[in-house]
C-alpha cells in the first residue's frame, strides 16, 4: 500500500468487506487497479487461507508456552495464524502459501483431535501425603508415570499450599491413573498409622535388646517403623508407624517387655472434668511436676469430647499410688475453692454493678474473697453473672449482688434542672453523652425537653441508685460547662500533624483524659494574628509561660510571626485546659544529638535495619544515623521530649552493655601458649576428641592445636579468661606430664607379640595407659619394628616395663610351645617339605593341622608320609561330587569313633 501511494498519488483506497474501492483521477486509478489486480492474481494463484472452528479451552495448548507452538509453525511453514471470534464462533484463521497452510491445518487438526480425546481431572490428596506419593528420589511417582506415559501428573509444590493433584491425558489413561493414585494414597494412609507408646526410660535398653536384636525383631515381624528418643533425651515416648493392626501388635509387644520387667500397674481416678485445667496447670507445668516427682508415671486425662471423668495413671505400683494421692488432694483443694453460684441481672445494669473503673465490683470481691465473672460478648446468655470461690464467700457475694440488683430493678422517676442553653451539648453527636451516662448508670432513661419548649426539667427513669448516679453526673457536666473557658496555645503548624498522631489518636487521648475540646485551625488560615504575642496565649494563656515545653515554642515563635494556622484553641475548665495545653506542648517533637560509639552503629541498625526499626517503633521516635564513610559518633533522635528521653536512656543502657561486652571480650581474649611434645597430642585429644572437648567445656576456653604443616607444631594455644586459661594449662600438663620430669624409655619386644599387647580394639593397651598414666607408642619404623616407646613418670614407666615384659614372656612361652608341637602344613607336606623349623615358619603365615590321619599313622607305623596313590586315602570324585567307591569308606579320613 505504501508502494501504491508513492506510484499513484491522490488515490483514495478504501477496503470494504469483499472489494476494494478506489477514488481519484482516472489515470492514477487505472494504474492502481492494474497494480492491485496483479497482486490479487498472485495471491489467488500461490496463497490460500483456511478457517478452523476450535473450542476456546484448547487455545493455550495450541499456542504453547510463550507462543512456542504457533511461532514454530509460522517460522517453518511461512504462514500467518490468527485467533478470532466472529458471529459468536471461535475460529483459527491460517493464511499463507497453499502447501504451508495445508501442512499447518493438518498439524493443528491433529493437535485438536488429541485434545478432544484428552481430559483433565483434579485429585484431592492431603498435601501431607504428597512427599510420600513422590517417594524417595521420586521413585513412587516415577512408577506411576512409567505405567501411564501419556498422562501428565502435576503435584503442587509445598509453597502452593493446596491439596489438588492435576491429571491430564487420554480419557481412559487418566481414569486408570486416577484409580491407581487413590489406591496408592489408601496404602500410604494405612501404612501411616501412628501410635505413641510411653515406656519408662529405664526399660528402653531392654526394648532395644543386645545389639538392637529385640527392636529389630519387632520391626521385621510387624513391618513397622519404631522410633525411640535419643539417649540424652528425657522424653519417654516411643513412636510406632505402620499399618494399624501391625502398629497395635508392635505396641503390645513393647509393653509386654516392660510389664515383664517390672510391676507396672494402671489405675483410674475419678475427677470432675471442670477441674482438669487447674490440675494440669499453665502449659502443663503442674501435672508435669507431679509425674516427675512420682518416678515419671504416665498420667492421661480424657479428651474434652469424651465427657469422661476418669484419669488414667500408669507406672510402677508405688509411684502410681503416690501420684493418685497427690491428684486426689489437688482435686479436693480445687473443689473446696470452686463452689459456684449464678445471679441474673439485666445487661444494662452490669456496668452499674461493676462501677467506674471496676470500683463497685472490686469492693465486693475484697469484702468476700469470691471471684465474680460477668458474661462476655461470646456468651449467649448475657444476664448470668457467675460467682466462684469457697462456699461461704460465694454466699456472701451473692447476697450483696442480689441486694444491689433488687434496687436496680425497682424503676422510679427523678428530675434534674439543666439550663436550656446547655441542652444542645447533651444531645449533640446523636446523644453520645447521654448514651455514655446511661451505660455508666445502669441503663437509666434520660429525657430532655423537646426543641421549642422552654423548660429546664430533665427526666430520669430507672433504679433509685442509678437515678442518683445519673443526676450527679449530669450536674458535674453542667458545672463544667458553667466554668468552661477557652484558651489558645501557639504551636507552629508544621508540628500539628505530629501532635494529632495517626488518625488523631494522640489528640483524642488528650481530649478524653482532660475532658476538654481541642480545635485545630484551618491549614489555609495564614494571616497574622493581631494582639497575640509570640508564644503567648489568649485568655488565661500567659500563666504557664515559664514552662519548659512552651519555652521551646516561644523560641521558635520569636523567629516566626504568629499566624492563624498556628493557634490551637482548647475549651473546658480552666485547670483542665491548662493541663491539656501542657500535654499538647509535651507532644511537640524535639531533636537531640547523642554520642554513640561508631562501632555500635552496626548493632543498632541490625540485619537489614531490623533493629533500628524495632527501636523506633518501641520508643516512638525517629533515629538518624550518619553515613558510614563519615565514621561519626553522633546520631540524631527526633520525637516528643518524653519519648526522646526514654530513647536516650535505652541508648545509654545499650552503650553500657556494649562497653561491658567489649571489656569482657578483651578479658576473654587472653592467649596462653603451652609447649607439648607432638607425641602427646593424640593423648590430649582423646578418643573422638573426648579429652580436649571436656577440657574446653570444663574451663570455658578455646584450645587450638597446631596443624601438621606448621613449623612450630609443639605449641598449643589456649584462649579465654586468664584464670581459666591457666587452669586449662595446668590440666593439660597434668594429662601429658611436666616435660622436665618426664622420663622416656625404649624397650624391645618381638613385633609378633605386639597385637597381643594391644588387644582387641586397643582395649588392653588402653587400660594399661589409663591405669599407669603413661604414654605408649609402638614403632612404625621398618628398621626397628620391635621397639616400644614408653614415657611418663619414672616409677610409672618402670612398672609398665615390667608389666609388658611379663605379658610378652607369658605369650612367647605359650606361642613357642604351640610352635614346637605344630605339625607341618598340608602345603609343606604335599610339596615334600619336612617339618621342624620350616614347618614352624610356615605356621606363622598359614595354619596348623592337628590330629590328621598321618599323625596317627606316624605314631603307629612310624611312617614319614601317606600313600597319595591310595584310592582309599585320596579318592577321586565323580562329576556330581560324590565318591566313585560304592563300598563304605574305611580309610583314615573316617570319623575318630
């Protein structure tokens, strides 16, 4: 079209539904018609289009992720694919070369046919079972996917927090996969039954058995998973997981082990359910202390929905009896102190019974000692008042309450005179003040004269005492109104928002606390105030000029002219107005600079500013810290004077703690070095680090041993408090011995005897080392393999020498005796080698045969060797492994008997 506009100017082209309309001068129009006709002819010969009606739900699958499917067809087949909606039908239009369109249509139709045959299904499976369905390394879900390769199974991630597993694929396969998944879930649920079995700690080792034999047998035979608490854990519960019937069987078997080993008994105690909470105690502390005191017995209370009053105690007989006595004593105590009575009173009288700030009800509580509970918002019966305590106390409180309620129920009528000019104050704001008086005074009805009637009589209906209380309150309010005055306080407008607080919260508190009205000026009232000095007040406003908060304002006001928008008006009794004025002045924010060590700034800020945000929120201040590159100690704290002072104290405390901690760190950084020969390092470390870890824990120090490649590998560093480091050094020297008094000696013992001296898993040599407090090392040098190095105190070394030589002599004597009577080995005999020293040498690396047939023959016949050609003594074996001879074997290889 751009080319057409260039070649045929001033031609208007309008594309209609099924034709193109051209307007312009004849010559250009003819040229445009020829140009377009050629293009259309080319399109008709080489291009085509197809329209496919498709269900809109298939669009996302046809388009693919981020348009991958459609873009692939466009690039490969050079076609244009558009999704459109016309006349209520959803169509996909394919345009382009004829072959490309045909191929794209075939691919899309194949995709649509496949989608029409597919279905989606949601399976609701508890998300706690999802991990079990997936299995270790995805094994279980992989088995399901291998069976149904055309089904897509989507299991939500833990972050998605949903139970829905989605299946999509061919209808038949999806249905089968759905059944298999439900079957798998059922199997998992059946094999996931959990029971907790309390078993006394002293019997756990018997449940486990020698080398875990008992517990392994129970696990294998019941096909259950049994988890026992760790060795140092005080928990006594053993958890069994598996199929329900298997779990119950395992439970019985474990309990049977305990019952067989001790006189475990079970008893039930009847206790009313209403005392359960008080007996259990806050967080279960009380009942836990009873169980611990009574030898760890198990005390089980019934579930809240069971309505049972039987508490089960299980454990050793004596301990159960002791726990039973304590529980019954507790229940009796609660019963004596839990006598309950109910009193009914109209809901509107409750506030009158409670009194202002709870004064009336507190008086009754103090006099009787009973606890009085009024119904909450959640209670259905709003009139029932519950009294709890000892029987005598409850009766007294009930009598007093009933007397007051009786007076409240006797409805009378009273009057009070109120000047008509004040009527508007009482009925303003939809009668807010009247409603408040009514609530405070037992729900009395207060009626003011109608508008237009010039009367000062106000009628009050209700109980006699309530009427009197309402009359007094109305007279107090009228007296306040009569004595009401207005004062002005000048506070720069920029502070008004801070003074008001969020949604006016702060100023509402001042209004409510001092019973005054506070009016803030309009923001736009910027004209100066005539006749008002800087920092001064209007009527009665100059009396508190000496106060600190107002002086701050005066200092600011001296520099700025007073405007209407800076003047706040307070209305009420003069003394209350002054108090409210001071409260407003105290809300003016100040900024104070504090010196805090720069090293502490990072601690104040905290990770990602968490600490400083918490500090600002807690103390309601704004804290500004200097940029780190300035390394300045000065930080700025902005807020009300009281809050800034509070924040200052908190920062001073933080600085003190920081300085104390830094001083403590310096004390804990004392380093002491000990020179210890490397041969004693392993002794100092101990088995699995037991010795050195105990030293670290006992003396609260850090003990660092040198690395192997360090030049000075004898120096051991001890870091901690000086006294602790010196104590640790003394303990190390006690273990390894003082180098100056250390005696070393090398002895020679045949290396073949070394394993006997060491013992199985080094038990023998370890016992010798521990008993004699010496260090023993066996030579690893091939040049002198018989050497044994002993070091320690001279008397200990001598004792160990004698002990080792004695053990070696005993073993050598037995060993040489065995060698002297040892016959030649089969290998030596069959190769024709003799006995004697050669045989003895062979026995070192081979084995010894005793009571062999030729031994008997040698003794009987004095033969030197058996006849290896004898079929009886050395028979041939057939292919099946059985002897060829069918007659009984009577050779020397037969049994001795």
